[in-house]
C-alpha cells in the first residue's frame, strides 16, 4: 500500500513536470491524480496482458504517466473554471 502511494506521488509529479505551464495543484491533488493514473495504467497493462493491475511494469508505468498528464489537464481546466466564475 505504501509502495502504491509512493508510486502515485512519483507518477503525479512526473505528470506535472511533463505538462507545460503552471498548475495550481497541491501535493494532495498531485498524489490523487497520480494514484488515479496508476490505476488506469495498471488496467491498460492488464488488458494488454503485460501484468496485473497493481504490478509495476514498464508499459503500465508509461500508460500511468500519460493518463496522469491527461488528468492533470482536466483538473487544471476544472479549477480554472471555478476561479473564472468568481
């Protein structure tokens, strides 16, 4: 469980580094988006037959980072809309 949290934090941080621009996301949001990306990456790797959902492998890691970059973009868009409306 601790390894899953650490991997989620690393994947979330990588996603924020890859995504251009400044994101107004805190550490908790980065962790949660990284965890969600990890699960998505694990599901993709599992569907491709390269491992189990919670097993760390290269294809799952790459898919997790890509999914997290997309999730960071979505979170950024949602938080941007909230600030514009105020």
